[in-house]
């Protein structure tokens, strides 16, 4: 059983998080320019054992897909084609940016560092992954 990798897709930057090998802890991994995302993923997949890719599904508060969905849907299709041996799944990412900003603020990080949008993207990907892993554990009960 390989790691779980999560993607918080953005039109400019994409946050990436990964689980530990035992799938217990989610950790922020990287923020990548979205133009370089698929190249970065190919390099990472070549050297790491990843069995599941979780892509944040951009949703509006009312449950409708958000504007970013038109970019995420084709990405998911490309990932499924490029990595047929891996599970590629979508997971609701509503409010992860708000939660990420709150977590960063409460962590005591200075004001200038909190403005780093790349950090927010990475923390958002981590929140998506942690929620997904908790969901998996809950559904096993």
C-alpha cells in the first residue's frame, strides 16, 4: 500500500501534500507552478510509491462546482490516463483555504509569512488529505 498524494489545484499554483507510508499523517510537500504540475508529478511518481491521488474538488458553498472545476476535470482525466494503476479520486475542498489561513494564523507564523500564498496552497492540500484519510478511517468502522 503506497502513500496518498493530494492536490489542491489552483490556476497559478498548486499545493501538494502526501501521507506517510503508513497513511497516518498528512504533511505538506510542495507548492508547484500549475504549468509544471504534471511534469513534477511524473518525476515524483517515478521515485515514490504512491497508490492514491486525491484531487480537491472545487465546490461553491451551495454544492455546485466552482469556476476552477473546468480546469480540474480535465486534469483528473489526464491523471487517470497517465497512472491507470493508481486510484485517482476527487474530494470536496470547500473551505480548505479558510481553514488553512486560520491554521497558519493560529500557528504563530509572522504576518509576512502568512501572506505567502504558496504556504496557504500547501496547507490546503494537507487539510484535504487529512480530511480524506479521516473519511477513509471513518468508513472502515
